[in-house]
């Protein structure tokens, strides 16, 4: 008791313990960020072996980007994301509802969960390479389709705009629907069983229950899933990059924003890469703000809420 | 009471859908395995649903290919992912403990700041990062793929929530009364308590780092330092049509098999960890 009353000041240890994190962040994220913003105002690129710049050009890079294909690549990214996200959220909601519904008596729940989550951990670049070989004109998928007699000529999936886009969307769907299912399942299981019991007594059928009880009650986590998925979609790179060999073929219709950034970085066009990064930074900053608001205000999973509540009570 | 009919129908529908989805998830890996076990000539003849006997031959072809040092790549990836997982979880736990257990002026600011950058994509600072490590002489080395993982906001957030729910401050005070220094308290009392959280996050960090492609592709130049995803990408860029297809499938196979093995061993913890994390990477 005595030692406690003396109140040794431990606050310096707080600073010491968080120092490595902030030092690392400062060096590897903050300085690069400042550098990126700075060079976005410069003409600075490599032409052959010659380095042009850095010459200050003000907002010229930003204007040039708006006039370039950036908007088109933004739309591409959005399309690719939507193709993957819509089936992902619909299937995930359906599966989550089934898994928690005891009356359906789903057999092998654990097995199904393990299987549907598996693609999430697979290296996206290897997965894309696999799809590339499988869906090529002389690949196994065409061989199967032809031997089934569904098509006479091999289908050139990667030669058509919507073929490529659908493949990217399909891969994103496969990689993320298991993850989303498990997140939504936790949210549905967080709903008090009393509500479901009461609804059953009132003669609610499973459709009514899903649309009028489950869906409204898991809205916070749905919003969270949506925003984090948008941020993930904004970063879409590995799959289309490998699938189309960095070209965004056909005719750059599957080129994403990060692929565009990557091509500027590879060609050492620092000015343009900087300006593009700043655009991306602004968009992701807005999205980060939403996530920040949600993680602070909303109850995303049971444990955090309980812990926070306890903490607030302790503070008085 | 509800009639039994609709539930039986829904149950059958649910099972059929689940089986179709599971088939979709496993089908591609099965084809990958089948094709990796067949020779190039065999593959040219067409599709087969049954594996061949060529897996070992393909594996030794992959191992002896100097232009795509796959096993060297796996070693590099293991080094990067293992070190990242270790330092990321250790320093995240340290940061979380620092913010949880101590009261200091900038505590609130520091916490708010980390929460604000929780889901910030690394890509937006990639250009400055590339220039920075070039100036530091770390271009084309594995270090810049490892050290920055000290600052991982999402892992921090996970650790922080875990400490909030499972570490009573009285324990820390008891250790102090027993004369334990602050660092020793962290290493010998706090770390063991957070072991479950560290294990889950170590797996996720390892997998994330193993699969990471964007940053390594910008940083690494020489073949001997390439990680697996870059090797896969160079494979795609090469004139693959002249390649031994059996070898290509085998390369993809060895790129993903380590993770599948880890997953099958630890799937229970990994799936439980998905919901605990709350934040997608």
C-alpha cells in the first residue's frame, strides 16, 4: 500500500513502449508520405538513362492525371470490385444465416467453414497464375467444356473484356466470401436469442425473420464490411496484374488504379506517381475516417464492447 | 408450431448450395494438383481428372531450374514472413501494453492516431518508401520487407482489445510490488498472457507477408532475393508457351502448399481469429 501511495511516475515507460511503433511509422510511412506529396508537385521522371527534373510544376501533374486515363482506371477498379462484391455479400449473408439456424441442422459446419475460408489465405498472385493457365484457350477449363460438348471452339476468356473482368470478380468473390461469411456469422450470433424466440412465438417465418430482424440488427457490421471491402477494392492489384501480365488487357479495360500507380513507379515517373498517390490518399483517407468512426462507436464483436464498457465504468 | 415441411426443403437447399460452393473452392486446387502430377506431353494430350505419376519428376525439374529459383524463393519468403510475424506481434503487443497500462499526456493522441491510420493502404506511400530505402542503401534487400512491420495498426488494435478484455491492472501492480522492472513485467508476465492473441496474429501476419506482392515486387531486383510471389509474376511475364506446363503447375503448387498445410493444421484457431480481428488486411 505504501509503495502505491508514493505513486511512482511510470509515464515514461508508456513513451518507451510505444516508441518503436511510432519510430518505425515515422521513418517508413510518414517520411515517404511527405516525400510522395512533395514530388507530386514536380516534373520528375526518367527518360532512357536521363533523369528529367525535379522541376517545380505546381498542380500540373494533378491536371495531367485528370486528363489521362485515371478516371477510366478508377471506373475499371469499381466495376471489378462490384462484380466480386455483390455475389460475395449475398452468398455470405445466406450462408451466415444458415450456419446459425439450428433448425436447418447443417451437417459438417466446421468442414464447410474450413473449406470456404481456404481461398482467402491462398497467395493471390499464384491463384491468378493458376486461373490464367486454367482459363487459357488450351487450358483445362476449355478442355472440360469441349469434352462436355458445351462449346465447339475454345472460349478465349482472357481475350474478351467481360471474360477478363468476370474472372477477376469471380476470383475476388472466391477469395473473400468465406471471410465475410464468418464475420457476419459472428454478428448474427451476437444478436440476443430472446429476440428470435419472441419472433417465433409471434409466428414469424424465416424470410420475415431474416429481413426484419437479422438484417437491421447486423447493419453496423454490414456497413463495416462494405467500407473495408471498398478499401480492399481500391487496392486491387495482385489478381488483375498477374492475370493480364500488368497490361490490363484487353485494351486496358481491366487496369486498376494501383496497377496504374505500379506502372508509373516501375518507369520511375515520380512526379505522376506522387500525384496519383495523393489522389488515392485522399480517397482512402475519407474511407479511413468512416472506419475510425465505426470502430469507435459501433459494437463490432462482443468482446470489444464489453471491454470498452468496463473501461468506461472504471473511469467513472 | 411451424410445420416441418419448409425447413426440410430449406435444409436440403442449404446443403446443396454449400456443397456447390465447397466444390468451387476445392475444384481449382484439385485440378492444380492433378496437372502438377502430369508430364508436359501428357498435359498436351488434354484434360484428365486423375493424377499422373510425374509429381516427383516435376518437383525435381522445379528444384533444378536456375532461371526460376523456386526453392530459394521459398527460403526467402520463409525468412521474410517468419521475421515479420515475430517482430510485428512482439512490437504490437509492446505498443498495446504501453498504451493500455500507462497514463501519459499523449496517450489519447497516440491511440487516436493509430486508429485513424488503421486501414490506410500501404500503396499510397509506396513511392516515397521506394526512394527512402534506395537512399538508405536497402534497395534490393529483404530488410525493407521486414522492419516496417513493427508498425502494424491492425495487429496493435487486436492486441489492445485483447489486453482490455484479459489483463487486470492489479496483476501489473502485484509484479511491481514484487520488484519486477517494467520490461521484465512485459516479457515474463504480459507476453505469456497474450500468447493466444499473439499466435493468431502471428499466423495472419505470416500469411499476409507470404502472399504480399506489391511492395516486394518494387523493392527486389536480383533473382536470388526474390520471394515466391515475384517469382510467380516473372513466370507469368516470361514466354510461358514454350515452357514445360507440368513445371508451371508444380511451381504454383509449391507456392501455395506451405500455407495450405499451415491452414489445415491450425484452421480452428485461424477461423476463430477472423472474427476476433475485426479488421481485414
